[in-house]
C-alpha cells in the first residue's frame, strides 16, 4: 500500500504481483495513493471500503473475472475503470467497454502509457477541460479553433467529420463499435442507419490520406491507430 495521497486513491486489481508493483510504483511516483488487490473479491472489498477515484482492473483474475467485477461495481458506482488484459480479441475490447469500462490496455503495456491513460480518464470524468489540441499521427485536431492540420497545413472537414475524428483520436488504439461512435458523435437520441458512420469514415480517410490510420475492425467498428506517441516497448 502506498502512502502518497495527493491525487487520491487508485485500486489496482491484478494477480500478477510484478505487474501490480510496477503499476503501483509509477502511479505513486505521479502522486496517487495506490491500494493493490490480487483477487476480484479483494478488489471489490477495496472499492467498497476506500471509494477510490479510479480502478485499474485485470480481466483474468483467479476467482471472479474482471468483467464480472466491473459489472458488480457498476450496480452502485460510476467510478472510472481501466481494464488490463492478456486477451487481444476485439470482441473482448468492445465487451469491456459495453460493461462500463472507460479504457482498455492489452498486456504487455508501457506503465508510462497507463499513467497517461489514467490522467486522461480522470480529466474526462472529473469534468476538467480536455487538451485544446489532440494529436493523432501527423494530424493536429485544434479543438478550440475547430481546425484540422496535417503537417501544419489546414484540411477542411465538415462538422460531423471533425467530431468523428476527434472522438476516435481521444480514444487511440481502442476498437469502437458503430453504435458507440454514433452515441458519441451524433448523440444517444439520434436515430438512423449505422452505415452513416461508414460513410463519414470513408470521407475522413479520403481527405486525410495516409496522415492517420483508421482501421476497420471486422464485425465491430473502427480503431484509430496513431494517437500521439506509441507506448515504449
């Protein structure tokens, strides 16, 4: 258990002690208090007792798996959850998000990237202002000016194309379903064909070329590959 409390408490639930210790060290170095749990039951107990700001949750736990832990937490709380997993399947990613996870990292991962993801999730959930400029590969998305630049050259996008690119860029390397994209860009009360997403993706790809890579995830949706610096090997 860490003694640092400046930025609040984070519960790390992972049965691999070396990973939990490494994650804990990086988070404590950044000013968080870290509590570690090696099982789903222990993680739930830590959540109920300490009411953390965020939970880092391994999917493959020895008792209750992380998806079930997240489901139980969501019955009473919207505390941010970031999944860690050895599973690399796109369906797992989407399932985790549908259960209420806020982000997703596949092992092996860079501890520094995890800290960055923690900060990004807390910014979103705490209501703090998002960065004015979001970088996605060679593309700069200037949120304040609502401008897109590639290698400092302006590119014209429609309002929805801009919002779509921004939505994907704020969730780099995350497979997002068409419905998630519709909800995030068009709104939960928008009723229309999911193929609208495909049409807008095609337009964004056409206008931006190879300056950013948006991958089609078969049977799921889309993933933006280049969202700022890649994690360290």
